[in-house]
């Protein structure tokens, strides 16, 4: 007995069956047959108008609080939320307590996630305790299973540390993750510096705080060589910097958080702390540039930048509220709605499936007979209303509560395990 997907549209940019409608039969963890019509027999049949199947999605940036901040998100709740968002793999950030800066911390994350359908791919800290002073045990973590190295949103203000990290990582083909933010330029900023921040009397986070740090990291990459993935960018200037670096031939890729494509700084008028994020929602002109960057290939990945928080961290004065959105369960729908007139469905899937896996060295076989099943089932044309009470995440800090989004998740399949909704 297996699972039979009836008349599903295959969305797989790497497959000759891309955009074709077929029946797909999965048995004992493998795709055993793809054909125009497969008899149901004793298999569980999944059939729905508009249903699509793609290679399993991979999120490249999520922060779970385990260990140390399990009240925000533990590994179990985070992985359940990841599956509910349609992802079969997730790269987790190292800013737990203690910080993931040694092989024991990597082993903890991998062991605690080992029985879940979703594959947890831990990123190790770039510096010890993510303090930006000394390199962490990168090689040990690499051998233990860390897929990349970053201090995430703890700024690396010492350029020599980034230089040493890129130089050292070349010895084992390691991937350095950059989060471009210079906190010395806007130490108390709470949203994008522009007309809206001035009108509301709040301290802004200027575009230059991102672009200067990104420019620095690109210069170091040019000097040292190595591999760098920029976790997320948010400004038109950053798009231009990445485009020029790629044209030059540097080994650099980058992502954008889905919510950066939906909201602008003009949507901050209500002082809703659930819309307080870093990077902040930028100007509408920046959003247009981000969309162009996705279309022309400058931006490789769409990520969640999932940051779950307990109510106390958000229900306070805006100035003191924590940055971040519980976003992994709405990432696809947010991006899908924002990019309807920009990217084709297979281009969107490429940004959340094949591209992330290529960058992080986690390829899967795709949709073909004989391949191990690693699939996401979704309906890109179905609408739903967001209710945070339905979230699997512990974090209910979403700015989308009550809004209608486009694109529903019907399930994930990986090997002999499946979660269907």
C-alpha cells in the first residue's frame, strides 16, 4: 500500500516532466511510477483540483530556540511548523543558549531532530559564542554535520574575523553566511529610515547600514576567495551590489525573506510590533528592485527568516519589542502572492527548492521514477485566511493574522514518512 497522487501538476524545474499533469505513485519511500493514469488499487489516493507536487522545499534561515529559549520555539515545534509550511529541510541559525559553536552543539541538534520527517541542517556559529572575537571550531562542526557558518544577526564588526573565516573555510569547501547589517550606524533603529520613520518620530535603520556591510563582505570575498551566501537583502542598492559581484565571477549567492516582498515601510503606521523585523520593511522602490532581482537571477533564494517569540517579547512598547516574525508557515503563500505577476510557478519553486539545495550541497533526486520520495504537495491557486491559532509554531507573532493569502500546503513526504493536511 502506498500513496497515489492523482492528476497532479509536476513543478520541477530540473525535470522533463515540468508542468505536466501525471499520476504519481509512491511506495516504500520511493517514486515507483509516473504515468497518465495509475489504478488506485489499495493505495491511499490524494486528489484535488489544482494540486501540485514539487521536490521538497528547503528553508535556508530559521531560528529555533532550542536549547535555552525553548519557551519561544523548541526543535519539535519548529520542525512541525516547518512541515506545516511545506518544507522538508531547514537550515537553523546558531543563536541558541549556549550558542552552536562546537561539535557537541551540532550533535545535540541533529540527534534531537533525527526522528522527524523534516531534515534539520544546523549552521554553526562563525565566532565563539557569536561574540565576533575568535573563530569558532568550524572544522569540527563541519565534520559533525554543520552545513554553514554564521553569527546570524550578531554583527561581525571586525573585518579581519570575516577575512579569516573565508580563508579558513576554503580548506574544507565551507560556506560562510553573511547577514549584512552595521549596527554602529543605526544602534537604536526600529524601522526603515525614510519619510514614515520621520513622520512617526522613530529612529530609522538606513539602507546604508546594510549596503556598507554587504560591500565590505564582498570586498573581503574578492580578496580571499571562498564561498559566501548572503542570508537576506532588502534594498535596491544591495541588489546592485550582488549583481555586480556575480558578474565579476565571485562565488556569492543571496536570499530574500518572503515578508520583505509583501510589506513596505508605509505599512508600519499602526506601530504593530509583529511587523518589527530586521532587516526592516523597506521602501516600495526597494520591493520592486527585489522582485527584479528574483526574476533576473540576482537573488537565488526565498527564505522564511523565522523568528518565533513568546507574547511578552512582542506585547510591549514598539521600541522595546523583539525583532522577528513567526513566518515559516506563511512563507510560501506570502511569496506566491507577492510574485504572481513576476515569476512563473516553477521559478518560485526553484527559489525555495532546487536553488537552496544546490547552494547548501543538499541535492535530492527530484521527481522521477526510482527516486527517493522527497516531495511537497501544494495548491498555488487556493486561498486561505491566516489564523495564528492554527500555527504549529509556539510563536504566534504574525502580521498576517486574519489576512487572506494565496497558496495552501497539502502535505510533505520524505522517505517512508508523510504529513498530510
